C-alpha cells in the first residue's frame, strides 16, 4: 500500500487526501493549525503540524512514497528549507502544484515549451526541477473552481478586465484525478499544463457563471488593450491518456 504525504490540506489537498484513501492509499496530511487536526483525523488523514516558514524537522511526514506539495507560499527561502529536509529523507518522488500564472499573456496558445515569466513561482519550480536527489513532476493548474469556489462569486467588488480575452479554468475533480494518474502511472520528471480544453471568452464565462447563481450580470472593464493566453493541455492528455471530466466551462 502506497503512502502519500500531502503538504497543505486545504481546498485541494484535503479533498485529494479523502479521494486517495478511498482508493486504498495511506495519507499523511499537513496543516499549520492544531485546530484542524481533528478535522483531518475524522477523514482518516494522519495529521502533521508543518510550517515551512519555520525552522523545524518533519522527517516522519517525509517517510512516504510520494510527496504532494499543495501550499500557496511563494517564498523561495522557505522552499529551499523544505528541499533541504527532503534531501535528508529517503523520498524520491515529488509532485509540485504550480500555476499557469508562470506564463506571460502573449495573445497565443501557451505550451510547456514556452518561456515563463521571472516571478518567485518560476524560481521555486526550478529549484525542484534541477534537484537530482529526487524526481519532481510539476503540474501547472489554471484557474481553480469547484466545491464552494464558484466563479459567479468572483469580481464582486470590481469590473472584470479583458472581456474579449479567454478563460483558462480547471475543476477540482480534474485536478485530483490528474494528480492520482501521475501517482498511479508513476510519471515523474515532467512538467504538465492542466487546463480544460474549452476556452470561452471571459465575457461569456462570467455572464454565464453569474446567471447560474441567479445573480446580476457582471460589469466589464474595456479600457485596457486586450491581452490573454490560451493554455494548452495537449501534452498532459497525451502522456497520461487523460480526458477531462469538466470540459465545457459554460456548463458549470
């Protein structure tokens, strides 16, 4: 039975843990709050108190077959500290949850071959990719929705920019299924974009999202020149033989 440790049991990590347990995995999960220990124990995730911004050792948590990193921190020094801890362990397989925000908006389709922008997240990705002590697969998720995270509730306090641009979104259930396939198929040392194939305009998408919640139509900001990117997930679909569960973003 494989053991999976999930660093960050939040909106994505906790649900991933629950799903992995159903499939027979043993799951260790981290939180930065003791208050969440009982919450994790209730769903049979073994809880660990870990904050990578603080000097501490958590080797028991790293006694695992696969480490999934699903935290939102973008602090490069914190990740250097985490990698140092991983290097001290016997861990050989890491999945790092990243974001398609690493790509610039060049008004074209973006693939894994495209140059990323100079932001902390890109540097953190490289820390993992260049490390030869273990193998890392980077999964760059697009805009996340699902569960209580509904796009119809976004932009409530401001106008939505670039209405004629295109959305890049992925449902949480697809995120979880993709992570599980990387583990199951043992696909490490790769970089994948993960985004639904459907790219409606921001205007169509957010009007539809508001309508689905029976909310008033959003307002749009057309004052700036149009910039967008269209994220391609062709590599992920080919390598993992993956089909998206939520591929029509106007049917949410």
